[in-house]
């Protein structure tokens, strides 16, 4: 039961990140587009550019979190 709650919380938090990034509005809540974006990111992470992509996305994510906190 505890693992199920933890999993539910994780999924809710991940959905929140999608919303905070503005992707819901930018895609008109098109689930196929959102899934396509995520599968594209997954493909990048499976490729040779993994480390560079992680570094870039981590920096952008941290900056975005900082901006949210400063609003």
C-alpha cells in the first residue's frame, strides 16, 4: 500500500512538471503530442548525446525552477 501511494505521488508530481513547463497549453492538451515529445526525449537519452542532453536539460530545469521561486 505504501509503494502504491509513493507511485501515485510520483505520477502526480510528474504531471505537475508537464503543466509547469506550459506544455499543456502549448499543445492544446494534445496527449499524442505530449507523448511524442517525451518519446523523443527518451530516444535522445538512449543515444550518444545522452550526457550532453542531460547537462543542458538539467541547467535549463534549474533555471526554470529558480524563476518560479522568484515569481
